[in-house]
């Protein structure tokens, strides 16, 4: 949990435990509602805006998991860059408001059944397993350690990821470039 | 402290919503958005398991999630480039109209 929030709660006198839950569950429900809006919204532009809200909600969940750096990266890269890219692409292509389900009720129904089936299988797996929260109270990874291990222990994957980013950059330019007549 | 299983259920719900989106959306951009939802669900799982593992200070899950974000950005860039290229050539981004290479 963010330390600034804990400071705030110390002043109001509400127990940390209850306050953490009172904030977490509404955020989780809102995130899921926004995610449902992403996939069901009629207007694809609204979908992109709901996607930004969903990603911000996921960043809040990261804060609860003591991954502050990941939350910042999530907002910077996803909300700042990827959603902007989505909106640009939507603006460049014409079909903004198409019916999301395409008028085929049967396919929508089958998809809903498949998705709900997957959800219940996952719920079953999660609830059947006995999780032992070994590191629940242990201190989490700090930002200096994260940077240090990224530069020493995981330097090879880090370099590979930079190569992939470069390849994606060049590939996107080549694919998106207008062909000369 | 919120129990581990609640994070996992949140992630499972997000994943299922993404699967539903991929199966129902006709717009190629909508499908790419659903893929982003699924990648986020995977990231929540990774960070949850990192937090509740025996050694959260090891940070393997967080670093893995960082790499997933980088790959997601790369895939979104290439995917949206493809969408623009297809739109330029065929004037549509509806996946049921992109049937040139289907039998």
C-alpha cells in the first residue's frame, strides 16, 4: 500500500486493513466494468478511452502489490503511448462506430459461453489451490535493486528486448510507409 | 492485506473479458485492444506471484512484467501498422471483410 495513503489514514483514525479493502474492491470492480465497456462499446473511440481507464485501474492494483515502478511504467507506456497510438489509428481509419457484435447473435452467445467457461475454470483452479502467502509481510523489491538487477543479472534479456523494440520500430515504419506509385 | 486469490480472480476476470472481446469484435483495432487486456491480466498474475512468493525482494516477477509491457508495446506498434496498411489497400478494418487469402 502506498505510504502517503497510510499517512492520510493515520490522521483519520480508520484501520489500515479496512481502509485498504474499502479502496481496493471499488477499484477492482471499476476496472472490470471499464474492461467490459472496452469490449462491448459500440463506438471504437469510446472503447479506446475505456481502455485507458482500465489500464489506470490496473496500475492502482500494481500499487497495492508494492510494484510502484511498474505502476508508473504502466501509466507512462500504456496510457501515455499505446492508447494514444490506438486513438491515432482510429482517427486514421474510417469505420469508427461499427456494431461490436456484428449482428450475429449466435457468435456472441458462443463467445460469451466460452469466456464464462474459461472464467469459471480459472476460478475453480484458484479456489482449489491452497496458497501459502510466504512473503506476505516481507519487504518488496525497491527501485534501486530493480535497476541494479536489470543491469547485472538480467542484462541479456534487457538487450534482447531493446533489439525487439528496434525491430518493431523499423517494421512498423516499413509496413506503414506509403508505397510510391 | 488482500488475499492472493482475490488478485488472481481479478486477473482471471480481466482475461475472460479479453477473450470475449477477441471472439466478438469485428474491428481489428478492437481485437488489438482485447489483446492488451489479456496481457494486463497476465501482468497482474506475475506481480501477484512475485509479491506473495517466498522472496518478493528477488523481483523476478516484476522484471518479467516489465518485459511483457515492452513486448506488448512492440506488438501494438506492429499490429496498428498492419491495420493502417490494410486500410490503405482495402479500405476496411473489419476482420470479416479481410478474406483475400481465405479459400
